């Protein structure tokens, strides 16, 4: 029999992909006032059970997660209605040097365009914050920056801490401005290993019906 000249299909690999999501773990940092993250084995093979199965209790806004429009607006759009192209495709990582807020002054030179997926890397990324106490001084968007991004009609916005808005400050106004503009929000990214530039992104939240948010796994690959 003649040997087939057809080339074998190469298996898919993870080459080049960088995990930009924080791990979900028992007792990890969470927004003040929210229930703590709890993970426990209901049965455990190490304890003599026939199988291991776990129970998890946490807010949908835990770790790396996404916000749906109904989180801060009267929209009825939940996470189960998110269009896949909101978080699958080209994304641009922009480094922010401000020690206080993300501001329009730092954004204007970036020439942000309509429909872009923008991820902000701030000094938040210098710390493995998921296992540390909640940091009330993280770098959020200023309200002017939120308006700036809404006016430019970007598709998606990502940040490297648990909220796009300031703790005990502009959190409501910033969320309303961004979500009313139809921008999908990724919060809690781990951008510590990500340099500024253009990337291919896949970020998929859990498909929870009519949910205001959902945990997500985000991966990036340099273009």
C-alpha cells in the first residue's frame, strides 16, 4: 500500500498563551462587606471516600470576573446575553503610570478607537493582590476617564483590580457611565506578566442566567 502523503494535523498547544486571571482560592481577597470565598470538600478520597467533590461559596464578582449591564443599570441584560466578540479577539494593553487614577490626560496620547478592547495595567499589577488584604487605594478610573472611554465607544474595558470604580468614592458613577455606554467590563485581571501592546484575548465568563456578573478565565497571546 502506498504511504499516504497527507500531513498529520498538529495538536493544538498553549504555546504563547499567558494566563491573565487570578486563581480562586479559599479565603482570597474580596470586596469589603461581601461574603468570604469558601471552598471545601464534601467528600475526599484522602479521607477514605470513594471520590472527591467540592462545594464553593462566593460572590459572582470574585477574583477575575465580568460585570453585566444590569449590575449598575436598569438594563435587563445579564451575563448570559454577552456577545462572544466582546471578549474574544484583539485587545490592547495600556500601561498607566498615575499613582492615583486612570485619567484622560494619560489616555489621550493613546489614540483609543471605537470598538477597541482596552486593558489597563497599573501599579495594581505589581502586587499579587489576590492573597493580600483588600487594598482601598487601588488605581481606579476617574469619572472623567470613564466619560472619555464612553465617548470613544470602546467595546470592552479591563482593569487589574476588583473594580473599575474607586472604593467608597466614584464606584457607582463610573460603573453607570461605562455600562450605560454598552461597554463590557472585566475586573480583577492579573497583568503582572503582560507587557503593553497588542494581544489576542480570550476571556469567557460563566454563563449564569440573568446574572449581574460572573467569574471568568482570561488568557492573552502577544500579536
